[in-house]
C-alpha cells in the first residue's frame, strides 16, 4: 500500500481526536481509548518504516484498524475499512522530499511517544490535547490528493513545521528544536 495513505490515516485520526476534546477532566474510559489509539498511531509509523523497506503491511494495518473500530466507535476509521481494496490497489502520486520527510517522521514519532508518556504519567488532559494540536498538520505534509480525500488542502513541509512551531510553548520549542526550522 502506498505510504501516503498511512500518513493520511494518521492525519484523519489526529484531526478527529483533536476535535473530540470535551471538558478539562478525563471522562471514564477516555484515557484508555486514547492510549490504544496512540499505540495504533505508533504502529502506523512502524508500518511506514517497513513499507519503505519494501515490506507490505497493509494486512496488519487493516487488522489493527478493524480491532480498534470493533472496540471503540470511531467513524473516522470505519470509512477507511470500507475502502480497503481501493487503498491497497491504488497509487498515491506525491513528490516526496526524503530529508524533509525523515525530519517530520521523527518529530511525529517523538510527539507520539511524549503523548504516551503524558497519558501514563499524569492526568493532564490539556497537555495531551496541546500536543495533538502541535502535531495535527504534520501528516498533511506527507501526502497529496487521493481517493481518501480528493479536496484536501495541500501543505508544504516547511508550512507544516512553521504551524507546529507556532503552536508550541517555549518549553516545547526547546525540547523539539532539532526538528524545527531555524
């Protein structure tokens, strides 16, 4: 399956989750569900890495996605499951810049790990959703128009990083400075 689709599925998940925030306190089961979704996002990044080396991970992706959707009601992912055959057989045409892509990939990986750590270590819902806001435009820079979203707003690598940097507080800018535009 084309790598752009993995990034787009990650984007769909992040944007959907970012919009689900209700209140300042965690609802019953909300942290547990988010932890599982974060693990799914982390597996998406691992699948991308494997796909880069020529190993097809589409079956693992759809199995993980199906398990997640069976456990939790996630309509954002259910529509992807319905398009499985199309996605596996389609090619996403997108001109990639390897160096910029690696930088954004590493930043997303670091942010996902930090979200996991924050979910495990504290009950700070605001910090978790702030990191989701910081991260939400990064996957958009990694794919073009395709069958999942014919009308997407394309964003460049540098625009994604500038948006990310603009959403960060000083502590985050210091923590992630190696990935940001100087």
